[in-house]
């Protein structure tokens, strides 16, 4: 199956606007989640490369809370798409809008928040990265939060750096 190519772009307020908030010095954002998701917390997470950016076959998606990320160290790629248009469906039936898929290059000091239900994958490039992450969980997304694209017949994603 052919891959869907998406070019990684530098993070900017204008480019990120369709997906969420690019937090500038002096701005405030508020991590928010449903009561059932649990109390929102901030955690420092170390990340090591684990995905193949030439053939991504999965993205995470969570409707219970928004995602707030501040990069402390390293360079990361954030693959992001708007929430599925069919959130009531089971995860294996969620729709992914490939035409609105984006990849952003995140560097130390970048601070963003994207909306609930957004498709996403965050991956360090060139070594370890550290982030501050808002979540009701103690760590990064686990396997249960990922939807496997190729198992449902959708095209894998190739991030072009």
C-alpha cells in the first residue's frame, strides 16, 4: 500500500491555528478533561524514538481531554489531524481526514495545546526528547490509545523531513 506523504513544517502560530493554540509568552492555557478521565496533571516525560516516520501505521486519538505539550529538550515531530467527524463510532471506524493532516517540527521552548479528539503522534528525531505533557495519566499514550491505520485498510503516513 502506498503511503500518504506529509511534509514536516516549522511550528508557527499561523500554521498551527487550525489545530489548536500556539502558546506565546504571557499566554495561558488550561488543560481540560472530562470528569471520567480523571484529574488533569502535568508530567515531565522523556521520549526516545520508537516509530518509523517513513511509514507510520498508527495515530493516537483521545476525546476525553485536550493535549498540552511544552518541549524542554530535543527536536520532535508532531503529526496532527482534526478530530474524526464520527466520534460516536468505535475507534476502528473513526475517519481520518488525510487532506488536513499536518506535521510540525517542535523545538525546545515550543508550547502548544490541541483540541480533544485530534489524531496525533509525537516522535523525537535525532535522539531523546523531553516534554511537559498534560494528561490524567502518568505517562505518554499507550498502545490502547492508538488506532492502527493499515489494519483498517487506510494508508500509512510518511513524514517528509
